C-alpha cells in the first residue's frame, strides 16, 4: 500500500474515536449542544471573523480536552477498577483540564458576546 493511501486510511480510527465519544459519552453530547448554541449565537449576532475563529478554537479545545479525559479514564479503568489513590489523582487532573478550558471558554464568551448584546 502506498504511504499516502496508508496515511489516509489511518483517519478511519480517528473518526471512529470521535464517533465513539459523541455516541457514548454524555459530557460530549453536552459539549456538542453548547457548541451548537454558540454557533447559532454567532450567526444571530453576526460576530466578526476573529470572534468566529476564537469561538471555534475554544469549541475544538473543549472537545479535545473531553476526549483526552475520556481516554485517560477508560485506560485507568482498564488498569484497575479498585480504588487507587494515584489513579484517582490522574482522573481528577484530566477532569480538571476539561474544567479549565470550559471556564476560559465561558470567560471568552462573556468578553465576545457582551459588546454585541449591550451595544
């Protein structure tokens, strides 16, 4: 198989991972709903290109963080289902990463949307 075709073929696994995240993870469906609201709001408020780019980057970062968090949790559960303090810390850390990007996304949303709503 030629290298280019092999590379393209590898995307099937990536797409499958994204599909699994949205299909089986409630938090991903929540992030999807939030993203749709943001996108509709962007259209409704006719936000600038830079505001579009900012909100799309934040959506991508939140989805990426959630997928990484889910992957870490699944791997940790595979290692052991028993209570383990170190695994608990790892799960808390990965979950904290999701919370950080979501907090910053909300702060950015206020900064972006407030002038459109007030002005």
